[in-house]
C-alpha cells in the first residue's frame, strides 16, 4: 500500500512538473515598443476639449437639422470637421485624403422625406500595404428627447462630440507617423436616425474591396460618473459580438464541433485592444463585454459587423442616462441634457490614446494571417496551417506566433514564435484541451491580432 501511494504521489508530482514546465516555456511574451508608448502619451485633453466646445456650439447636430447655416446645424458641423481634417493634413504635408461619404435616405421610420446623410472621412494611406485598413470612428449627430426634433438645442457633448473629438485627435497624433497599412478616420452621420452613415461607408468598403481588419467605434468616451453613483476614470468597455452575422448554415454546423463562439474576429480584436491597454495605457483597465452592444441598443460598428467586418464599440464604463437623448432642463434640482460640464477631457484623452495605439500597432503590424486551419484529432500533437502572405506584406513579416489558451479563459495564455513558415506542429499539446490561433509578427516584433482557425475566426470577408 505504501509503495502504491508513493507511486501515485510521484505520478502527481511529475504531472504537475510537466504542466509547470509547459507553462514556463510557453507563457505569452511580447516585444515592448517605445514608439507605441510615445503615441500613448501624445493625445491632448486640451485639444479634445476645444473640439468638443466647437461641436457643441452648433446648437444641434441632428441629421435633419439646418444644412445651409455656417454656424448652426449638421451642415456647419460637418463642414467644420472636413476643414479640421484638411488642417491636419496640411500639417503633415498632405498625408490625408479627405472626402464626404454620402447618400440619400428616405422612407424610414426616422427619416420620412428624402434627406442626404453626409459623413466625413479621412484616409492616411499606408506606405507598403495601402489596401489594408484599420478605422476609428465617432458620430457627428446629436438629438433631444424626441428623435424627430431637429430644431431644439441638443449639444451632444459626450454623445457623441467626444467620439468625434477623439477621432480628430487620433488623426493629429498618428499623422505624424508613417505606417505600412492605411488608417481611416471617420465622423459618421445619421447614427441616431438609423446607423445610416455607417451603412453607407461599410457598403463602400465592401464595394471597393477594402481589406478592413478593424473598426473601432467610439460612442461616448467622456463620462466618468454614472447614474449608478459610481465615478471611475480607470476603466472602459469594449463591446464585441460573437458569431458573425453572415455565418452560413454549414459554417455554424462546423463551429458546433470545433468551437469559435467566443473567437470571432471582433472578439479577438477586443482581446487585442485589452492587450494594448494592459501594456501601453497607464491606469486603464478594459472590460471586454461579450455582446454586440449595450442591452437592446446599437452603435455604428454594427453596419460593419453586418457585412462581416471585425468591429467593436469602445466607450465609458458608467453611463449617465439623464445626459443622453434628453431635452435640456432641470427638474427638482436634477439636470437633464448632454452638456459639456459633465465631460472629463482627461478621460477622453486616455480612451483616445487606447484607440491611437491600437490603430498604430495594427497598421505597423502585418495583416492577420489568412486561411488558418487546424488539425490534431486523436493525437498528442496539434498542427496549424495558414496561407502565404500577400506580396504587399511579405517584406514586413518576420514570422508568425501561435497562441493557445484553456477553453474557459478569456485571454490568450500561452504562445510560441515559430518563424516565417506556413505550418507548425505543437508537440504534446492536445487539441481537445485548448483554443488556438495564429498572429503575424513584423520585423520589429509588432503583432497582428490572433486569428482563430476556420471561418469562425477569419478577419477576411467574402
């Protein structure tokens, strides 16, 4: 009996030692990037405050508001945003292509008569891989209590002048650098009336064949005191949907057996943003929320998700509903309305930095791998394969990195650099016990998001 007990104890010890050895050899590592730290400190709270003040000064930015005035309404707001992008472009030697994205919308519940929905877009072209895109967006429009009220004051200081101001500030910061891939800065219109600006631009991206690998929708990034009584400037939420909207029945059938419910490209984009926050944004912890958006609500990343693009919503953690979609008023000492005195500009700058570092990292990194496949059933080993890189990104690739994690864990736990290959076998890592993925790594060690194998995880769309 003593011998048997001793043998069991030794077996347990050996098993534990093997597990520790695996973890010690495979814990996630990364190459720290000084230039990303520099970008993280560059956004200015003062400039963001000035931009929000300007946007609030237009009275209302309702989609159906005044378009001819130079000082009031949505027309004046979008022209100012266009001119501001052009000023940013002039400062970087013409590095931005600025244009209006527009279409006429009519016969919808919130736009009954034909109205032109006009967004402002600026593109900073990549130097070696300009057909690959990442995007940051905010919403131009604001509203009062009645969604059809296009004349009452609706300052929209936090919802969503803060997102537009953050997008402008990210453009100021990142336009001082050159990137391999292209960066899109978008001030989208028509959000409150039905997400129309996003629909128009998403369809343009698909029609033009954009390799769009990230949509960072910033909708309310300036409030730190919630209706729940919590004041907190150290956290932010990242909403990310699970399975793709355009998943086919056959893809769903395969996912049932191979997994992928929590590894859509949007979810792995959110993990990437969380990874960036942990390493480059001081005093900020991101909460990845496994949901498309707040309960029963929507945002401008959704039209991109609808077409299969990876997209997330970045926003404050604690909302104050008295300051959203409300007529300006005071009742029994209680303030209603989205006015500028409730915006925390330092917090908005911090979330802008999170966006800017994420965009820079992805634009410098190679594209996420394509054609990722996995095999290893009834085997001690797991093999991953992926496609050769496109010619436009080949010179930027140092190699690839395989990640894996236990299936009940939210973030990647283990990794291994495998060189510039298109297939690798992890020996004695059993496929049944983990989720796996592959990231591209550039010559400086900057990585792409991780790609889960199969249709469930691909960053490409048909």
